[in-house]
C-alpha cells in the first residue's frame, strides 16, 4: 500500500482559510499536518493535532517540527498568512523541499525591504522613507511631501494604513499608526519591524490583485482581480474583488510582467504568490508581492478546471496549491470561464454586534453564490485602520464582471448589522 503524502500547513491558530485547506486535503486523500502558534502546555484544545510552534522563536519552532516529522517527512510545505511564511521557508529548507529562500521571504513580508528591492531593480516605486515610532512627529510632518501614506511595515489587510494630505493629517495619522503598533496582538510578535513606520508618496490609479504560482522561477498567473471601489483614502479598506478585470490584452500583459519582475527583484522562485499593485499613466506600481495565497475566505471566489475540458470537475485554490506542493503538474489547470467575485463586508463603526438581518434576502438575489458571516453576535467590532477583520464575505458568479459587482452590492444593501456603542468598564 502506497504511503499517503502529507503537507505541512504553517498557520495561525485561528484563520478563515485553515478549514478550506482541511477540506481540500480530505478530498485529495492527502494528510494535512498543522503547525500553529499555540501554547505547547495545553492538551490539543482545538482537536487538530497541530504541532505547537512560536513564530517569534524560529529556531525552536524548526527543531520542534523536525523532531515531530523526521520519521515521516512532509512532501510539501505551505504557509497561510504573512507571519507564517518565514517559518514555512525554514522548514522546507530543513527537509530539502522546494521553496523560497529565507532572504526572499523576509523581503516580501517587509514593505520597506520590498520597496528597496524594487528600487534597486529600477522598477517603479513612490518616494519612501522609514521613520521610528519615537520620531519627533511635528518636525517630521514639516519635512514630508503630500499627499503621502503612512503604514506599518509588516501588518496585513490595510491595517494601520492611512493617507495624509496636510501636516495636521500627518500628525494624527502617525499617532494612530503608532497606537496600532503598540496593540498587544502586535507587540506579542516581538518583532523589531514594528518599531518603524513606512511613509511613502500616495500612488494614484486603479488597484488590482494578482494570484499566481511560481514553479522554479516560472510564473503562471491564476487570476487577476480588479478592485472596482475607489481606494483613495484616508483609509484603504478593501471591499470588492472581481475577476476577470476590465482590461485589454496589453494591459493584462503589463500587469503580469510587472509581477514577474517584482518577484525576481525580491528573489521569490517557487510556490504561491499574492501581489497587489496600482496602475496609472506612469506604469504599474507594485504594492506588495507576498509568498502566500490570497487570505481570508477570498479564495472561495476562485474555482479552476482542466484546460480544454468543459465537463471536468472544479478545483478550489486550496486543492490546486496542495497538488503543486507535492510536485504534481498543475500547468493545465485554469480558472473557470465565468466571472466571479467576493465582497469583504466592512465594519462601518466601532461597537458590539447585536443583530444581523437580511441574510436570506441577500442569498435569494440572482448570482449571489454564497454568504458567510464571520463576525459573531456580542463580538466587539473595530473598523479600519485599527481593526483587522470583516463582518463576513459575499460571493457571486455570473457571465460578466459587471453582473458580479451588481450582485455583490445588492447583497450588501440587503444586509443590516445592528452595532451598539460599547460602554467602557470602570
């Protein structure tokens, strides 16, 4: 009897996408092993048999994983989320598996290092500088050109990203970003990267996200998402992703080539890639190129089929990535013909979620494919730029991207979230 291949998934203890990978592995008959950031003194509280690791102590974590799996090494390693990427790359090296170098992954997770690598490669970048969280804000505000954007170097989901158009805007934004970096969930990472704030020129233009797969340095684009809602600030909460984008072949080609060049500049060469960029008359400006797949439940907006086989079964992104992780050829797997999209339901105000209505009405709308409310009743909600979550996700599939966008916006209009003001305890 052949041994069942296993894949190690390095992830946070809680995450939207973890269950999707579990379902995909079960469907493919693979063994999925979790390595998550949890206390090693607890007796498997989540009942997932995960290997407990500490992202802030990589040497310890690599030793723990190696000792646990040295008798039955994994056939592949994947990371979910930004913080697990570096540990996943270290583990892949230890087991002699294909993966990105530690240097490349480190650059991809650090927005300042990414800017520096792109500049060295003579790719388009805005002006930028990193400043200490202890800087003299008033003096700094006088030295900066406007409009500009302030952002943490290593947080995801637009958390802490704020545009400033004036010196007073800058002072207020700096304090808010600094406060985010001092939050307990950030400080617990014990990462000096959070001692700096990146300040850079604001980039005009339309924004896109690219999902791709690197195989020994050769990049294949899986999907290009357009973000039809304006993202001009002062905050940058993402809402709608829709694919395919309203772009001509030449414009799509420019996007693809820009991501390839950026990945090469950073040094990425194998595994999933999620890139964000802005496009204007001056070219394609890469915002980030992460060595991981798209986050949250957004991957459910993507389905794939075997090229040229219209009756073939549908594959999820997680299934595709698991196949690739164990060395299967996925070169003929392409995105389904229909348009698809997802809306990340934004948190409109701070408070406690008390009631949700309109879900049935939203699901009954034409072309609404699914609705997942991830916020829980009685949960305290915090909007961006301080927050790091959404109310939930709406999915749509239709013949055209415009039909998808209309369905997503109509679904949002049907939903009503009762959020009561939270009263601080004395």
